C-alpha cells in the first residue's frame, strides 16, 4: 500500500478518500490530510470537500517538521514492539488452542493419527508382526511429535496472519497521537508535547493491538478449521499432507528385528522320533500340543465314546461303535485265520501241520484277544478322526505361528528393556502363548464337539436349522479305515504272538506244576501232601467224639518216561475214642499221567472239564470257554481247548482219570503197636488216546468238529473204570527200634471185567527226631539211607548237566535242595534242632486197652495217658515188593510182573487236633524188575540196565 506522504493534491479524489477511510479510519485520514499542508482543511466522513487551511509561518513549519521527525522515530519502534507482542500472543493463544483446548481435540486426533501413519509408513523392513510390535512402542513418541507439530503450525499460522503489512495500520494509529498536535514554538512546551504524544501513541497501539489479536486469532481459527476440515467440505484439506517423524519407527523396528531370534523357542522340552528322524519339541509346539490340541482331542474322543463305558454313552453312539467293532472283529478274525494257516504251512513250531487242533485253538485264543483289541482298533480310528477335526479347527502350523506371534510380542516388551533377562523373556512369551491357547480352546471346544456329534449322531434341530443325520459316506469311510488290511493284519499278528507268549495254550495248573518239578525232580521220586480238617460236633459220655471231616490229598510220582499226579478232595464224618479213630469219606478223585509236568497239568484240567461237562455244561463253558468272544459259543471254545489238549498231551501212554471216590478208614494205638487200614472204591471216567479216537469220530470214521462234539456229547464219560483198593499197616516196636509192615492191593474192572490186579508188601524203618531209637535204626534208616540218597542226588545233578530234559532248571534246583537235606540227616549236628522242632507241639496220647488186650502177652489193665510229640519229622528206609498182572479186553491175563525196590522216605507231620498236615518225599534208591520174556531190569542211583527182550533158544 502506498503511504499518504507520497500522495499529492491531485490524487485526493473522493473515491480515494472513501477507500482510505474504510481502511484506516476517519481520524487517521484527517491527520494525514492536515500534515500534507494542502488546501484541504477538512475531510468529511462522507468524503466531501472543505476549505483550505491557513498558511503556516516558517517557524511553525520548522516545528512541524521536527514533530514529524520525532513521530517517525518513535512510532517505528513502538510499532515493531507492538507487532512482535501481537505475534507472540497470537502464537501462544493458537499454541494453547491446538495442544490443549478441548475444542481442538479432533485436530489433535487427526494429527496424531497422521503421526502414527507416518511412523508406520517409515517402517518398511521386517515382517508385519515385527512392524506391529515396533509400532506399539514407537507410537509412544507420537504424542510428543504431535505437540511439536502443532506448536510449529501455530507459529506458522500466526506468521501468515500477521504479515509486515499489518504494521502500516499500527503505524497510522500511532501517528494520530502526533498528527493532532499543533507544535508549540516554545521549546519546553514542545518537549512536553512530544512526551505526551509518545504516551498517547503507545496507548493507541495497545488498544489497537487487542483488536488485532482478537481478530487475528479469529481469522486464524477459521484457517485452522479449514485446514482440518474433511476434503468433502469446500476448502477442506483433511490436515497435514506430511509430518516428519524422524527415525522413531525405524529405530524401534531395528531393535525388534535384532531381538527376533532370541524371544521364543529357546528351550527344548522333549524330543520326538518319527519316520526314523528325531526332532526337538520346543515351547510353542509344546503349548500347542498340551494346552490346545490334546484337550480338544480329548473332548472329541469323549464325544466319540473313547474312554467312556457303554452305560455313559447314548444309544446312538453305542450302536455306531458296535457296527465299527463288529466290522473290525470280523476282519481281524479273517486275518487271524489266514495268518495261522500261513504259519502252519510254513512249518512254524507254534502250529505245525501235524497239530491242526493246536492251530484251531490258537485261532480261537487269538480271536478272543482280538475281541478286546478290536475295540482299540476302533478307538485308534476314532483318534484319527479326532486328529482331522482338531487339525481343521486349529491347524498346527498356522496356530503355532499365531502362538509364536503373541509370545514374541509379549517377550519383546521385556527384551527391549533388558535383552539379558532370558528367564523373564521366556516366561513372558510362554505366559502370553498359554493365554492365547486357552482363548483358542474356549473358542473351539464346542465347535470340535459338534463336529464329532455330526460324525456319530448328526445334529439336533435348532430354531434356524433342521436336524441332520450322520453322513453315510463318512461313516463308510470310517468303517473302511477300521477294516484296513494293513491295520487288521498287523493286529492279527500281534494278538497271535501275544496268545503264544501268554501261554494260554496251557492250563492254569501249570503254576502248581513248577512245585512238582522241585519236589519230584528225578525218576523214582514221589511226593505227597495231605491236609485234614476235623470239626467236632458231638461228644459221647464215654469219652468218644464225632466230627465232620474235610480232606485234601495230592501225590506226584515221576518215572523215566512219565509223570503221574493225582489229587482228591473228600468230605465225610467220623468218630474217635481212646486211641481209636474211624471215618467215612466221599469225594472227587483226579489223576493224570503224561510225559512231563505241563502235559500232566493240562490233562488234569482236561479231566475236570470232562467231569464238569457231565454235571453242568454251563459251568464248564464258563470256566474253560473264552466268553464266546471268538465267534463260537463258550462251550465250543472250551471243546476246542480240550481237542488241543488231546492232540498235544495225549500220547499212547497218557491218561487222565476223574470220578467219585468212596473211602472207609480207621487207625488204632494199642501201645506196643499201631494199626491202620482203609478200603476205597473209585468209579472213574478214563480218557486215553485210543478212547478219544474212537469217540471223536462219526459213523463214517470222520473226525468230529468241536461244534459237532458239543452237539452230540460224543466224548461223554469216556471209559468207565471201577477200582477197588485195600491197604493196611502195622507199626511194631522191637525195643528201641520200630518197624512198619504194610500191605496194599487193588483191582481195576472195566465193563464188568477185571483188567488189572496188584499187590504190594512193604517194611519201613523210620528214624524220627525227638524219639529214642536203637543203633540199628540210627545207622540203617538215618545215616546210610541218607548217604545213599545223597549219592543218587549227586548222580542226577551230573546227569542234568549233560542231558536235556523238560524243566531242567527247576528239577535241578529240587535235586540240590534234596541233597542238602540228605547232608543234614547224615550227621548228628541236626539232631538237636530236629528234636527241638518236634517238641514244639505236644498233646495227650491214649491207648485203646481193649484192642491191646487182644494181643498175646498183654493184660487188660488201663494204660496211662502220656504226652507225645505232635510234630513228626523222620527219615526212613523202606523196602517193598510188588506183584502186578494185567488183562486184555477179553479177560485174558498176562504174566505176573514182580519188582523189588528200596527207597528213602522223608516225612513231616503236624497234628494240631483240629487240623492235620502231612508232607512226604520218597526217593527210590534201587530197584529190580522181573517179567517173563524179558531180562532182569536193575536200577541204581537213577541209572537203569536190562529189561530187554530175553533171547530165545533155538
């Protein structure tokens, strides 16, 4: 703008005057006109003309010039100061408005968002997750950057609104204070006029400055508003185009990228081997597996019925699983049949072609095991389906990545402050990953269970969706997976091997057989045990007493080629009075004869099965069947086992007998002697190879199957034998020595014909601890017999060391134990121990004086009641002779066979009134046999010689 001082009179037009009045005001224009000294003396507000002023004298013009000079000097400095103050105040006001006024909150948000955007835009390196973590902490600087930017903008706007042109208006206002003064010619007054004009000029500037500040701030806010108005608003700029954020973002991102490899998965939790390769499992994968995948899988498996009993599952689920189990069992059973047949054809010893019944039993036993294992096959397939469901909901790789992302973000918060705090960094990462895993588990558990429900039962009807049924195609796929050839073949092989290893082909009696191998290890050995339980129930006034009787007896006898074991369980009643005891018993008798212990134990079990089948087929099926789990009935399963025993254990010499035993027994103590006797009758079913071959075929000579046997009860009672036995023994004292004489006889009848007769005579000399005996007994029964017995044991140990025999280890152990007891008997150092042991239990011993009086040289007086040892521990020498004859089916007898033998018998008996237990071990020392048509046969120390066919004379 041009100044008034440069205008001449010709430029003062009315239009020009009106323009200046609008710009500077009327008073300012009047003062300017007066200073011009023109002919215009008055300027009207409306722009009219006036009369010219009076002409000034030279002195007045000089004063006027001096006043103008003073004005120009003072006003310029006043205006500069005032303008600077205006700028500061406007800037400060705008600063405050932009940085803290609530009305500018939207502006601050806009700028801060732009700052954040600029920081994010500056970070171009690294991964999105790294940039996100870096931005999280870089944006902490956004507030400061925003404030700095707004402060600089406030100054910028203030500067744009307050250009130097605004000083002209300020100068014009200040000039008024000088232009209205008529300069005095008096020097003192003139000085006063200058001072007063300066003060008035400053005052006018202050008043005008307030107006300028207010108007400038108002106008600035309009500019600011337009600056941050949306682009859709006319004149709107939506804020700053760019804000310089420096290296705030890039510095944080560099730190995040540098620490990335040390934030998570620094610890190996465990190792897994798959496909021949071992790999490390670290924190994130472990959290995924243990806190997300496994819990989801468990929930799915539970819904699929795995781990829940049938009563806790719905009917639909049980039906679904039953279809799968039936399919698996059927397929595995097919594989079992094929696998056993393949092994049999290949000569596998578990089922050679010569043992078809063993192969059939092995199939059955394996199918029984497969019945349960097939459930595992179904569960495994359900596990595979659960894996698919869980993998679909929380894919392993992407979910581990997700856990890793949140873990790194949390770990970085610690690491950016102290990268050496490894434990805290790990804890922060693991904690965040666990929290995320728990969140994902909560979000997906119901979804996973629903997917499992779709598989087995479909979905329920909802307000928006109809109910659905299981996907038939998917069910078919699951069933096909259950019937998979590879899986079922592997299971078939597994259960077959387990069936063999479990020794299911043998009877549960085999555990007892181990004790027999120890107690009866060598040919010529026998052992027995008996238990009697007497329960008194009535007493007679004369001293007699009645009792109920329960008895158990077991006996084993081993020869070179076979082992015979029998047992009997009896019930009965009897009475005792003054040294006399008699009783009657009725019970079960069971005897098996086979080539070794396992064979005999199986035969005993076989005999019980046959006997039980005749009494209750249901009970036999329960105890010997396999629960019907092989696909056959329980009784057919039991018969298959029996057929396997016949095939494996019934050779030409093997036999099992089972049936009813009836026995009458008595014993008496007559002082100088003791007497005992018994009569017994046995009605037994005998099962031998010859008999089974006859009964196990149909009319056409074809072997019957197990099912056909069961249907026709073809084996039945086998061959019925009636055996009659009698035995008596007398113990006689000869001074200090005691000898027992015995006689035993038996007769066997089949189909009302005698088939076997035997008679045995024996004499026994016992040496009993705790009882006084003579020298003959001491040397013959105690020392010599024990020494000879020890010699036989030593010879048998050498024999076992060089020869192979069944259960050699157990039998060698039994022989060594027997040798140890022989060594104790040969010396006197065990006498005191044995005597002390025998005296532990003592009781009254009465004599039957009535029977004593029957003996020659005995009076009829009453005998005193004496105290006697109730524990008997003895070593005896026994000599015996046996006569035996057999008859064929027509009743034609064979020649008599005679045998003479000497044996060592060790026995222990404990009689505790109500219960009586006796254990006996017999060992044959030597034997002679004579039979027509054969040479004499001799046995000594377990070694045999002779017994061959006698040479014929020409």
